[in-house]
C-alpha cells in the first residue's frame, strides 16, 4: 500500500468541484484516509513547494495556493501516487488529456485544480507537512 498527498487547490474549491474530484478518487478505487479543508499560511505553502523556490512563478504560486481555502487529502492504494497523477493529468491543463481532472476542468497552468505528490519521497514529506499526526 502506498499513500499520496492530494490537494484540491483554491480554484477547485471556488468552482465547487470538490465533490467531483473526491468522487473520481473514490470511483478509481483509491481510499481516502484523511481529509481537511484549510487555508495555508505562507510558510507552509513555501515548504510544500520548496522544489520550485528558484522558479520565476514561485511567488505567484505561493500567493495562489494561500489565496483561499483548499482541501487536503491523504489517499491510499496500490501505486496511489501514480494512480492519482494519472487521474489529474498533465501539469498544463491545455495539453492534459480530456477525461483527466485537469483536462476536463482547467485552462491555465497555475490554476490546475489539483496537486498530487510525484514520488514516494515527496509523498512522505508532504503528508508529514499537512498531517503530522497521521500514523
Ligand atoms: P505538478 O503540479 O503537475 O506536479 P509541478 O510540480 O511542475 O507540476 O509544478 C507545481 C505547480 O506550479 C503546478 O501545478 C502549477 C504551477 N506551475 C508549473 N509550471 C508553471 C509555469 N510554467 N507557470 C506558472 N505556474 C506553473
Ligand atoms: Mg509537482
């Protein structure tokens, strides 16, 4: 069993598609083991996206992700990391395949609805950051 951190970003919450995203996760057969709505502070957002600290879009990314409530989930299943990334689709929603969350619901790269950890290393780090008490 593997766990991954999923975020339904503030754009997803604003657009009222939390249920849609949760439903796609459940339909796939992945198990939700934690779920919480919260608004990120700047420090947590910077830590979450630390691998992008040197990118030109970092400041705007941090502003966006702290700009409203988001929903954080821990999702579990066999190959959960890869399974959720496949549900999410490519980073750029314009090239993300139709049928994926990003391909179906977004047009701009920053406002691409969801985050999913990209490796076992980042999943562990991100789950600890968002849910330090999860056993
Ligand atoms: P992913 O979320 O698919 O793992 P990433 O880790 O490369 O993508 O980037 C993190 C987020 O940063 C991404 O979901 C949206 C934003 N982002 C990525 N590339 C960008 C760019 N060129 N301009 C603006 N925002 C970008
Ligand atoms: Mg990433």
